[in-house]
C-alpha cells in the first residue's frame, strides 16, 4: 500500500501539467494555465496518431499470438505426468520473464541481424537470401512479436495452471468411463471449467491495448523502422526527456490512461453481455 500511495497516487497531481504551459523554472504552481490547448496541439500532430496506430497494431498482434499460445502451453504442461520434467519445463519457460529487455534485445540483435545474425548465417548456408528482420517494417514487427512471446508466454501460464489444479477430477473419471477421448475431455471439461479465468485475463490484457512498455520498441527499434517502431511510450520519451516538452508528454499520458479505462469498461460490459461475470 505504501508503494502505491507514494509512487502511484501522490505523483498524480502532476497531471495538471497537461493543462498548463509548463515552465520547469516556475514549477506547477507558477506555470500559466492554457486549458485544453495542449490537447488540441497534440491531436493535430500526425506523429501522435502514428504512435497510437503503431501501439495498437503491435499490442493487437502480440495479444493475438501470445494469448492463445499461453493457454495451449498451460494445457500441455498440465498433461505432463512426470513431476521432475514438469518442474524443469516450467523453470525454463518462466526464466525469460526475469531477463531484462536490454539482454533480450541483445539476443534478438545477435540472432536476427541481417549481416552476421545467427538465423541469417544459417539461411545463407542453405542458399537462402538474407532476411532484413530489423530493417524491414513487416519483418521488424515479426521480430518484435516473437521476442515478446518468447519472453512472456511461460510466465502467463501460471494463472491458468493454478486454475487447472483446482478442477474436479471426478468429472474426468466420469468422462473416461463414458468413453470420452483425451481430446474430448479437454474440449468439454477442461476449457469450459477455466473459461471464466480466460475471459478475465482477456479483459485485463485488452484494457492495456493503449499501453506499451518503453524498453522493447526503444531497444529493438532503429531509424529504418521508425514508421512502425515509434509507439506512444517512445514518442512520450522523445517529447518529455529529449525535447523537454513536459506539458505535451503529460497530456499524451493522460489521454492514454483515459482511453485504457474506457476500453476496460467496454470489454467488461461485452463480457457481461455474453453471460460472463466480468471483473467490475
């Protein structure tokens, strides 16, 4: 509670900079109020809308690949009977989550570099032309999604595995006696039993569609792919840190938070509309 109060709630007074012509020397209490002029300015900036588009595209593609893959991996781990192998597999899958994005980006560059990357060297040995993973827009998006999935897919299985351990074994026994195959038990017992967990996790992830971490796009991006690598976090970083435009960067952050809340409420209402409990 102390962490959230000190580092999350108390700094919220800083959002007033979004409505000021903020001057770092005058501070918040001495800067002039300009109302919504800052928002009008950023809404007329094409780079702002480019950053939003790229953020939504990267988040949607990552969600489309990572979300179902996480469930599949959790189901596969749940079927492993040997305890030692299961623990080893889980440890290997969880490990990338704790690796810094600086390290992950270094690994990705070493693997996907066009000139001396491991994958392109292997392709060259097979007589296949080099692939510009980090310098082509489409291939860069592919590299970004793959790197994110590799880093987080194992960690995302924890909640699903916890839900799977609480399932009633008598249901499987009854289905087995009725002649249901292993795949049928998976479709008609396992998945329906964890459907509420799946819906809740989907709502939580959809509600973050406007948020994207700074590390991955900043470290993997370069000048050749700025058209797809420039996202909201990197755009705010360049505005606020590099160009000292604090009012504009604060306004973008506030807009981002408001949109995320609206998406959260919309996703929750949709879940309730199809008969699920939702999270609110």
